[in-house]
């Protein structure tokens, strides 16, 4: 969490949104969410990986707005 927060602050600047985004990005990687996507939704590992990369890219590409 700390490292991701540092990286987001470097990319987006200081502010409450960077703290929120760190939490939101990490939530997408939680074991519960991962298992739901894999078992409950039937997503393969590549789909989950590509989705997380797209999410991170959208956050960084939009400046987190």
C-alpha cells in the first residue's frame, strides 16, 4: 500500500485522490475479488491480468481524474 501510494503521488501529485486510488487499485487485487473473477465469473488469468493493466493505465493516463 505504501509503495503504491508513493508511486501514485509521484505520477499524480499529492492529495486525497491518490490515497483513494491506491486503495481502489489494491482492492482490485484482493484475493476475494480475484477468486470471484476466476471462479464466479469464469475469467481466465490473462483476462484478469489485462483488466488490471487497463485499470492502472486508465488511472495514470487520465491523471486519476
